[in-house]
């Protein structure tokens, strides 16, 4: 006859349940409390230390894989908070990166145009050299402006 045994680790279930509750409560604190907002924005390292410390406390005496489960379950609230904040942000994070990537592409295209216009300056015709020189100046300006937009303007020292 085939027998099957099923063992339930109530301690692990309790620890994981406590980790979910802890993670959600900590996420709510970070989202809605003034001190929590300060910690989340300016002292992220402190939020991490508090979170990991609480997870280690919940996992006292647990095996390594049980501790990883506690960390995973306690992370649910923080991950949900981050995704909700990102979704509600006026400028989605991915769009900000796309803009930077497009600026980088524009900088690269300006570099290509500079190479072609520089080659045009070596032409024998004076009129063509004059137009290439003016175009080259405009491309350099465009490249500088795009670079400043991409990486930020350099502060002028007084």
C-alpha cells in the first residue's frame, strides 16, 4: 500500500505571514508618514538596514533557505509601493531613460555629421567650403546643446 506523509511547518508559515505583514506596514510607513518619506527619499540605506534587521529578527534560528523566504515575503509590500509610485509618477521612469537614450543617439548622429562636414571642408570649391563651415558650426552647437541636456550643464566658476 502506498502511503504519503505531509508535514506542515507552522513556524515557517507564521514567519512568512509575519514577514508579509511587516513588509506591508513598513511600506505604508515609508509612503504616508513624514519621517518615513524622509527615510525613503534621503536615507534609503537606513530603510534597507531596518528592513533587513527586521527580517533577520524574524528569521532567528531559521535555516538559510527559510531566511531567504522571509526576505522575499517581506519585500512584497516595498515592491508594491515602488511599482505604484512609478505608475503614478507624472513622467514614467522608462520614458526618462528613453529620452536619455534618444539624446545619446542624437549626439552620435551629430558626431557622424561633423565627420562628413569636416571632409566637405577639404573640398576645392570655396562656396562649398563656406557652406560646410557654417553647417559644421551649427552641428557643433547642436551637439553641445544636446550634450548639456543629456548630462546637465556645467557650472561656470566665478
